[in-house]
C-alpha cells in the first residue's frame, strides 16, 4: 500500500505561500510555484546560490545532510541559513526569505573561491560599538602642509589601531578623521564592553603621550578626539565590493554609538558611553558624570555617562 506523503505550506516572504510535500526539496517546490530561487549548481550543494534565511519554525525542516553541512561549514553560514536544494519540510508554519534574488546578488555573496572564510553573512549579536573622531580635523588640515598631515594621521592611526586590536576589537571602517570598531564577536557582551572601554582609555592615554612628546614638540599641535560607545544588538556580515570582501556591522545600536560620539562636542567631554554599555561594565571607572541627552532618531532622552575630560 502506498503511503501518502504529508503536504505543508511554506511562506517565502514577499513572494507567496507555496505548497511543499515531503517528497520534494524546498527548491523543487519553490520552482514549481514559480519562485525563481537560483540554483547554479543544479541542486547539488556545490554553489550556495539557493540559500534561504529561515525566519520561523526552523525545527520543522530536515536537518542538514552531509553535503549541506560540508558547504555550510566551509562558508561559515549561521544555522538559520539553509540550502533550499537540500532541505525538506517536515512540519507547519515555516517561513523563509530568499537571500539571492538576482544575478547581481550572486556576485555580492559568492566569490570565485567558494571556500573563502569571509563569506559569512547575517549574524546578529550583542556587541560593543565604538566610534572615534579627531576634533577640528578640517581646520587642522587647512593650516598644515599635506605631508605633515599624512605623517600625523599615520602616527595617530597606528596608535588607534594598535590599542583597538590589543583589546580584542575589530576595525570595521576608517575615514580620514575617524574610525568605527566593534568588540565582542568572540566574547560575551560584558567582556566586550570592558574591552571597548579599556581601548578607549588606552587610546586617550596614548594620545596624551603623543601630544606631549611628539605633536607639541615637532608640530606645535595638540590633537583632540571624541569617543562614543554603545552596546546593543547589531547585524554583522560580509559584502563583496568589487574584488574585496568587506565586513559591515549595522543596526540601530550602531547609529546610537555614532551619535554619542558626535555628542562629545555638545557635552564637552571626550569619552561618552550609553547607560546600556555602562551597566555591563564589570568595574565602572571611579570618576564619571551622568546626564540625559536627546539624540536624533531616538524617541526619548538617553542616559549617558561621561568618562573623559573636557576639551581644551
Ligand atoms: S543549488 Fe547549488 S547549492 Fe543548492
């Protein structure tokens, strides 16, 4: 006697609800329903273009088979990313989203070498988010010879990067006059904030040393900076820009950290952290002040802690 296989439905966000039987893979069901999931290797777990993000009821999917496990490990996919060509549906209310939606998306996520370790995407984590900016940079550039500016910037950034890395942080972006770093990819949020704050103090004391023993003496210049730190959930992943893989870390908590850094001018204090970050500190600094500040994009005033010094 033939046993009838179960049928379920799966929601593919923004594209429809499709019937899926246990006999077929998610890819086969999607193609039958005219949802054009890419499948460059023909469904053999050799390309990853069919990957989907599982948004709900991941437990109602078949566990990854050996082929999928191998590819997922190689490309460091988080557990909520599955290959549609290897996945079967075993239960109700599954919701997925296609990741690769057109040909240009393929080049965003898939390198020529599928084994590159930088292909990890879309990981959400609670992190310490660190922004630093050099004060009065434009005026400084305008009044200096370009080679002097480059020399000073090099010296500054060597110190900044060294201190961030010594404290287990990762630089996400640098601009001419600032940087954005993240702490906590490999640590819990408490440790991440401890490291981020330690990096901030270490940078400030390194800068004091540079000002006293170098910039003042050789350039008659004092450099000041502002640092803002927030803690919160952010999404980190790699995107391909041309031939390069770039890490991005985004989210509302990141925007708040950037705005805190901006607020250092208004609050006349060179090191500001949010209350969310402060409460995670294992040993808060002895000297600090606290106040509330309104930030763009944040509905109510935010409590912040001023850990640094006034500007000169
Ligand atoms: S189609 Fe290539 S891995 Fe699924």
